[in-house]
C-alpha cells in the first residue's frame, strides 16, 4: 500500500503511475496489456455458424462462386466454404441458417473516408474550391469538437455498415480539437467495424498557395502530432481497430512532418497515410516547388513503401505509376469525390495494368455526399468508359473485386480480409436477391453494381458477429443517430457563422 500523501506528491511530480504500478500488480498488468508492443486488445468473436443454401461469391484467387453454397464460420474466422453438395456431415449442435438463395459475399472494404464529416453532406454543393477553404473547411473545423465529431461519425458509420462495409479507412483532423479523435474512435468501437483510423497532421506555413496554406492555429508540430498518434494507439488499438499516422499532403506539410508521421508508422508497424496528387493544382504547385510531382517527392523523402496508403492519386505520370507499383504502395481511388470537385479522372486502367494495389473509397460526406460504396463501384467504371469513349472498359465483376480484394490489398490486409477463404476473418454480407432492382436473376452480378441498390444488404458480419441483422444495426439506433447528426450540423454551422447559408443559396421560395 502507498499512503495518500505520497501518492499526491508523486502525482504532482508526474510519477504517480509508476508508484501505482509498483504498488499494485493488477494495475501494472492492466497497463502492460495496453502498452504498445504487447499485442492488440482482442474484441469479441462470433461463435460457430453454418450459412447454407446461398449464392456464394468467394473472391478467392480462382474467383470461385457457388450457385448453391455454404459458408461455415467458427471463432470469428471462415472455417470452410464450398458448394452444398460438398458440405458432408455437420456435427450435432452447429447452428445453421438457411439463406434460401440470398447472396453471401465478402464484406466491402472502403479505403477512404472522413467519418467526422458525416453530417456535412449537402453543405458544400457547387461551392468553388477557394470558397470551400475560406468559408468551409477552416471555420467548420472549429466546431468539430468531440461531441460533434462523434455524432458525425455515428451517421457515417451507420450508412457505411448498412451498405455492407466491414472494413474502412478514415482520416480525421486533430489539430484544432485533439479530443475529436476520441469521439470518432468511440463511435468506431461501438459500431463494431474493422477500421484504420488516421490522425491527420498538417503544418505548412507557405502562404504562396492559398489552397495549400494552413492558417496558424490549425497547424500541428511534428512532436505533438506523433505523441497524439501514440496516445490514441495506446487507448484504442485492438485486433479490429488500428490508429495510424497521416501527413495530410506533401504541400500542406513540411518535410519534417511527413517524415515524423512516417517514422511513427515504422515504429508501430502500421499504415502511414497521405492525400496525394489530388488535383491539377497540386500537381502544378508540386512541380513548381520541387521540380517534380508529389509522388516523386514522397519517394525522395523515403516514405513510399508497402506500409503507405495514398488517397486520390489522380494526376500521375507513367514513371510515378511504375514507382507506386514497385514500392507496393496502396492507393484509394475515389471516383465520386474526384468528380464532386471536378478534380479529374484517375488513370485506373494504367494503375491496374502496372499492378498497383488499388482499392476504392467514398471519401468524406462533405465531398461525395453520401457513403454509398455501391455508387462508387458503379462510377469507377462509368467515368472511365465516358472519358475514354470506350464502353468496353471494366465490368461489374472488376468493380466488386476492387471493393473487396482490391481494397484489402490497398490496406495491406489481404491475408485477413477481402475474400471468403478458410482461415480469413469472417467478415461477410448477405444480400437480398429478391429486390426489384436486382431482378432478373440471370444478370444478378451486373445488377449489383450497375442497377445499384445499397439497401439490398440485409446482414453484416464482422469477425463472425452479426452486427447488422435484417438491415438494423445492433448498436447504432437510426432515429437517435439521425437526430444527433442534425443537431451537430446546427452547432457546427452556427459556430462557423454559416447559419443562414443553406437556405440563403436556394432559388426557391421557402415559406
Ligand atoms: Zn480525403
């Protein structure tokens, strides 16, 4: 035992934790579990369940698909998958669920969003990029505190998971309200989703480019940002959630910041994320400042590699595409968000041909405006057809592959998720094939992407746990989440001085 006075003196000296650890083996053990390097916390796993009589799309290396198949889940992993005729004897006591021709496929992998933007959909419609920076982004960040960020994240998570997303990457800005990340991560934990949550840092003081300039008060220091990532990792890392460092962009960060964030990723063996080559303006500014594009600059800084995930990557030359392939860098292609700001059409065919690890992302609701992963799959195909005047580009199968195995490769999680194979995580979704929009049955796979019915997803399993059942999320109550997001948007707009902005831009006579 230690006495109270001794403890208070130690607290004042900053050594209280050490004294408690010496005094109490139980507390010391609890702290050791949370410490980095001891392995992540384990989340609950589903038990044993046999899903039968389903159309099963595996996305395995042979792309096997079964017209009448089964998926057997055990301890959070896929135990077996195959055709019904191969099932054989099932031990007594294994729970079974007959799916009567519904479709089972791997859970979708969304490689890019910003959960704390969840309630900002519709706010920036038709807003020019310069106005978005002066009137949009910075004032809104002032209002994104813990409570508002959490409400926004709940809305985005409910939308993503209801549409079949079991793994998402997300980037969250913490320079204005560091505790906002705690709000987002709390929502992520409650939702049960598998997530890579990046703590975004930015510090560029270069005033020559308004689009890339970070105003004072919104800048991190490399040391503070790195400590924040470590703090969040200690508190939230589990076998389902990983906190990762992000340097926002090569022009919005000093080289010191980019390298400091990359060093934290190396230290913890986790992903390092960035936004890169997102616009023509960024490419031109990068060439002007560095004499080459931003991907080449990242290579020069030594931060391209298999633990790196880049968002957007629209404006790339051939050498940069080859570099991304050679380094094993992951890439989130965000076609709907890119179109929202008319930022250009990414070179998807060339990226795939070069073997770059490409997945798809919706991006935040402030630049999309939804979290509709099915729309993103469809538009990933349509924008290429349109721009290249080639209706033969792509396929519904390619779109589904990019949103599952492709996303898993981009996030460097392909050993764990992205396909239904024995030993992988039991992350999967069940789709109601009886929906009007998915008929006729002969063209089901095409209909999934091109006829596009995100609400056809009925059930969502993560680690074998049924988190969405019959379209209802077990932890995120829809009316509560919707009310929370509406309240959060009011508070954020009021704080930004934008309260009349949305009605003010309408040409209609509201009465
Ligand atoms: Zn983004």
